[in-house]
């Protein structure tokens, strides 16, 4: 056997091991979650070790119950509201801010540009208790807007950082041309910078949406009234409730994860383009 | 009233003083070329005229009106960039119409002006394409079209031909000249290419290190360079320039260079003795076989097709001589100089010194 064949064999072996590992750790629980969510309660109790799912036994009762008896239709709406608001605010603020640190010259521009990511030095768990106290005293705690504000603070640094890197690759002559052609600074941003940054903006939007949609810690701490729960908060509520029926929790979990997965596959191509577009000026 | 007046323009970038007091007037319909080596501040001057950069001191006047407080869009100018800077997300038609749309020109007028401009530049077939689908020459035309379509007071062109290959550049240069004769617009054109400057310019402004060295007709720039920088910068191959001194000997004025002595026939004794620099253009020197004259040792002879160049030595200095394509002295041989006394250039302290002819 030649050396090359041995190396290839090793690589193949490692790859297969990796796939199996990934499958067990990630794919199997996911599979289990989906399968369980479609099973009737009796089936789960009688046959807890059954990994399969027979087609004729699929039932959507768990989804129905979760959505309409446990108020998840409202939680979905809440999560959508919070996530979309965060995306809109984060993307627009990051566009303006990223543009400012890239193109405008002002005192402290360098410091600001460099310190954008500084907020990541503080883990969320360190911030959540002071913020809890602060918002409680201010009487703002149990509201979507506080949640949106916190998500904004969490996503804005990375959003700014990504957009700034992208804006730096845009040729400044394009903006000069726009100004001479009759645009104001804002006009240049809206008519030239934003259309050209569409892939980067899509990336940032998706990233922000994922963070806001999946976020649990702050939602758990800040939201008290059940009618304001977001999805992730709702799932925990469900799991904690007295009559613990597994398939309901599974159905709820599926509803949390599916939208993100769909979104990811829809935007995936743009996402990759956005991330590499910075290296290769188009 | 001049179309553009620049008064005492100063600009610095950090510690570098890029422009050191520029004064210039450009007349209506004039094709004015700013020429200089890279880093001389010519593009900066153009950007200040456009309002893209702010000057530290000085005033820009368009049609006699100060425009320093106006943003680029209020100055009624158009600019063609070296990189063309076409909007990649718009079609050619979109690129051409962008400025008009921003200025809220009625749709019908926009359509008319676009088709007129497209026709002028021969890009009617390209209107639906995106810039990425165009060749370099086509992009250049679209960039020109975007400037032309608005009929601004001033056209600012920043090295618009430098991204084209050599053959295309020569063609586009001619077209540009023709275009200018057609539209009679005022053009400020920045380049580092002396051939572009000489062929295109009604007037050429030679710049160096943030200062204007000479403003003249191309012909005059070439025949009467005001200092040694302009003398060296204009002309290819460049002028032969020698340090030395002027000497009066009996009735003859001579130039004593490093290892050679050249009689300046036809130069009067009014010229004072002392240090000077002598400039000889390669084409103002003839060669002959008269051994009474100054000998040149031939080192290399190069063919350019239409003419030959001899590279050789006089004394301890090098010299370049242009000869006809039939003359081909062998390397190692000696030829003898014959100089046209009306065509010599003399500089003192770096500046042109007038020659009083007998």
C-alpha cells in the first residue's frame, strides 16, 4: 500500500467516525424529538423504547393541544413580534453605525470602531441580574420592549462588526459618484450602500433573528405574565407543568426549531456569499 | 468670466502638505489637463473642485460664484472616475439616468437625454445590461455617458483611460477629443500620461509636489519648459540635461560639462558666465562625421520602427539622440554632434534662462 492510500484510508475512517458521532449527538435527539411529537400518549407509555414511527399512527393531537390549549399560537406570535422587531432595529442601526465608523471621520472613530465587540467581554449571565433589578425598579420588567432592547444590545455588536467589514470592501468612488449625481449622505446609504450590501444585510438579519428567536435566559427572567411568553419561555413553562406529557413538550420544541432550520436553508446560499464577499471584492 | 477659478488652494493629509497654494483659471469650453507624477496632488485638486474633499484654505469658484459651501450635488459638475465607479446593481440605463432621477427631471426628458447620449457614445445596444456584463472599453463609455447626460457646467475626469489597454486607449483618446469638439464642454482632466496631456489638452497644467510648475499650451510646454522638472517630465525619451558652467572664451560662448566642452554657436555674450544646466532634446541633435565637433561614443542603438535612438556617452555623461530609421551607427563606434542652436535649453537655479541670440 502506498503512503497516499494509507493517508486517504485514515481520512476516510476519521470522516466516518465524525459522521457517526455527529449523528448520535445531534441528529438522533432531533429525530427522537420529531418522532415523539407525532405519537399518541398511550403509544409512548406502552412502548417507550420504540424508535420507529408507523405512518398510520401519526397524529397531530399534540400539536393541536400545544397550539390551542396551551396558548402556543400566542407564543409564536410573541416570538415573531420580538424577533422581527429586533431584526428591523438591529439591521437599521447597524447599517447607519457601521457606515459611520467606516466612512465618516469624527473624534473617537477608531476607538469606537475597535470597541464595538467589547460588549462580548461580559457574559449574559453577569448582566442579567443587575438588569433584572434595574428594570424591576423602573417598572419596565414584564414587557416586550425591554426584551427587544436587551436583544438589540446582544446582537448589535456583531451586526455592526459584520456590516462594517462589508462596507469597508465597497469602493468609496461609488459613493462619491452618488454624491455628485445628486444624493445626500443618507441617499447614498439607501440607494447605493444598502442595495450593494444585500447579502451582508441578509446575513445579519438571519443571525439577529436566530438569536432573538432562540433566546431563553432573558425571556425567562424578565417575562412574568403568561400571555407575554415567547416560545422558548413557553416550552419551559410546558415542561414544568404538573401533568408532564412528553409528546406535548416535543411538539413545542419542534415548533421552536423548525422555523430557524427552514430560514437557514432558504438563506443559506446568500449567507455564505455574504460571509465570503468581503474577501473577494465584487 | 472663467468657468472655474481656483484661488490659493491648500490641503494637507495628516502631516503631508498635498497642495501648497494652487491658483488656476479654466475658461469656458476649455480642455484643461492636470499633468504630474503620482502623488503630486492633481487628483486631490480635482476632488476639492468636486467638493468631495474640503480644502484648508483657498476658494473654488464656478462661473465666478464661490462654491466652497456647496455639497458636490449642488455644484452642477460631473465626474468620471479612474475605476469608472458604475453602480453595479443598476443597468446601463439606470446608471445614466441616476443623476437625472435624483434631480427629479421629468421622465420624458430623461428618456430623450439618455437616448441622445447613448447615440453620441454608440452604446444604444448596451442600455439593458449590467456593468458586470460590459468590457473595459464599454464601461469607460458608460462612465463618460453618465457624466455627459446631465450637461453639467464642469466635467472632471480623473485618469479615465488608465484602465484601458494601450491600443484601446489611443482610440478612446481620439474619441474623447472629437467628443469635446462636439459638445464644447469645460473639461478638467487629470492624468500622469504626457501623451494624453499633449494630445488632448488645450492647455496643460504641470504639477509637482502640490505646486503648479507651468501652465501653457502643450506646444509651449514642450518647446519652452519653465524649469528642469517640466523639461525632464515632458518628452520621451526625456531631455538630456547636464550640470556645468557657461564660459566665455575669446568670441565664443561655451558650455563646460562633466568631461566635455560644447561650443554654443549663436549664443550671445550677454549671457553671464557661471553655473548652469544645459538641456538638449534627443530630436534636436543631429549626428555627422565632422571630427571637429564633439564626439559621442555609441553604446546602444535601439529601433522603435519609425526612428532609432542612440544611447551613448559624451565625456562622463550619457546622451540619447534620435536619428532617422536609416541611421544605425554600430555600438562602439564614434559619431559627432551637430546641435541646432535655436533648440537648446538653458536653466539656472532650476529655472529657464532666456537665451539672447546673435
